[in-house]
């Protein structure tokens, strides 16, 4: 990241919808208050997960990848998108390198990674 002068890491983190999407909806509702990006970085899904029709009261454990991104300082940039081809809910993730927690900085910033 540092070698190429990148300021941001951007992508999505997918969550299975094997349960119909209830886990994904609950996960989003659980993490949005602490990890939602500032308004200027928000995105809106073309094919949104229908949050209003899903349970959001479960107490889900975030998958390891999402947990690590959030611990490192990443933001969730909006509601999850539904990917019917892969049956996943995709959370948009943005990690500004300026926010990367020191414990994770070596992984993203060291030369050769």
C-alpha cells in the first residue's frame, strides 16, 4: 500500500444468506452505529438487501474478515447489497490508511505485502 502511495483500501465483505438474510441484516444493524462511514463516503446498493423484511434482532458474531477490518479501522459505507448469484449480502468496506490501527499497520504498510 505504502510503496504505491495508496490512501484507501476499498472492497466488500460478503456474508452468507443461507438463513434468508437475517444474520446479515442483524450484523449490519449491530455494527452500523460504531462503524458507519462519514456521510461523504456513503454508497447505496443497486440491489439492496431488504432490511425492513428481515430480522435485525439477532446477536451475530461478525465473520473473522469483517471483524479484522473493523478492528483495523475500516468503515462500513452503507447498507448491504444483495448478490443473488452468490446468495450473499455484501457490505461495502473502506479503510483509509490514515485510520489503520497500529496493530494492523505493519500488515498493510510494510514493503513487500
